[in-house]
C-alpha cells in the first residue's frame, strides 16, 4: 500500500501535463530560426539586435535584456544541449509544481542567471537558457530536501541530493571551459533553490493559487513585452530566407558579416586583376582569370543578406562581374583585343567605380550596425 503523501507525488508525475516546458522549448527554437534568417546566431551584431545580455545596452535603459537572453542561443550546439536539458528536467519540475508555478520558477531563475552574468562578467555579452535550467536543478535539489520524508524511495534518485552529481559535474565543466559563463549557472541554481524553499509543491487536483496565477500571467506578459521591445528597436541584419541554410548549420565563429565582406573583397580583387590583365594585353592568362571571376560570381550569389540596400549593391556587382566574364569570353574567342572590347571594358570600369562609390556610401552610413567599416588611411 502506497502512503497517501507519496501517492500525491506519483499522481502528479503520472497525470499532470508539462505544457509550458514545450512552450519554452518551442520559443527557443523559434528565436533561433529568426536569428538564422538574420544570418546566424554566432554573428555578434545579430545577437545584439535580438537582445543578448549586454551591460552597456542595459545601462542605456534596455531592461528587456534581463529577459530575452533566456531564449537566445549562440550556435546550434548551444541550442541542442540546452533544449535537451530542458526537455529532460522541465517536465519533472512542471509536473511537480504545476504549470503556473513552473513559469514562475523558470523565468525568475532565468533572470537570476542573466543577472549573475551581468554582475560578474560586465564586459562580455551572453545568452542561453542554462541559468534557468540550473535553476530547475536547484528546484529539484531543494524539493528533495524539503519533502525528503514524503518522497517515494525510488524517486529520490531524481531529486534532492540525487541531482548533486549532475550539478557538480556541470559546474566543473563550466569552470574548465572559459567560454561558459558559470556565474549565470550559479545565479540560476541559487535562485531555484531559494524559490523552491518558499514555493510549495502543488498537489494533484488543487487549483493554482490566485497569487501564483497573477505572477504567472505577469511574467508571460513580461516575456511578450521584452520581445516586442526587441522588435521595436531592431537594427540588425535583414531577415531573409537566403540566410536560413547558412544560419542553421553555422559552425565555428565565422559570421554572416565576415562572409559578406570576404565575398565583396574577393570580387573587387578579381575584377581589378582581370581589368589589369586585359589592359596590359596578357591574353594568355585570361583562362585562369575567367575561372576566378566565375568563382566570385558564385560566391556573390550565396552572400548573406544584410539589408535591402546591400542586396541591391550585390545585384549591381553581380551584373558587372557577369559582363566582365562575358567580355573575357569574347576576347578569348576572337584571340585579339579589339576596339569594341576596349570600349566594353571602359564601360564596365565606369559601372564598377560607380557601384563601389555607392557601396562606400552605404558602409559609411549604415555599415557600422552590421560590423562593417571602411579603414581610412592617415
């Protein structure tokens, strides 16, 4: 015969739904997909535009950066590990405490994690659900201690001191890898333990207390308002389907901005080299020159979309590069450089210089927000 107090715990785990675990899980993925459309989540300018923790921006009044980082992940692996952890531990906590209290625990521990990073790593940006996930571990730790005399024996391995090895191992990993912000983990962990010490387990069949329900609604509204502020203040790369594949499989630290700059620089060099080869009548070298132009054209077609104006400039450059490719092809067919070829080359140079002037103007006016700047010689 199972004691009544133990039956309550088992009943909660068996029948209670974990809806908000999956809502937060889906929100993590949605934000990641939106960032992929903006060029990828390892692009610092995209991260800043989507609301990562940045002390400098918070000091300017962007308070929502204490909330939005909970749902932002830097790279596919970061998203995978945090989402997997949420998928495993989230339902346990939500079934024990009910959806209303789970929202309170998750969001407040997540904010505490962001604040830990804000206080102890003021010079770096950060994001991720790991503060909230450590918060859930803190909840299970405190829960197991608080209800140690009522928990079924086989259930103790998943709560209380049973979660200590998981917590300790992950903290050691955090201290070992410099890129991991353990201050966020510790902040979330302590907040979770403290909240579980005062927020009681919700027995099956009991309605969520009106006070908890009000706090739940307020916190959900806070998340909505925070992302509204992100949208209202958004000044990052343009969201484009063209960026999606690259943004999803982005591995390493190369950003969409870096890919954009490298593609432009390669096209510039290729056009100018090909112009020099034609003007100096180095016609025997045109086969390799044409191959380089073809590579540049392919690269420009795959370049990330940053803004509507940059897309227009890329289209202009593509047309010029294609005309240069066609010109070289005609020269090779004829075997000589004719007056007509020289006139076409001159027209291409004029178009190229006009386009580069427009590109320089765009860099000077808007490039900074995408991490692009022109280096001026002194």
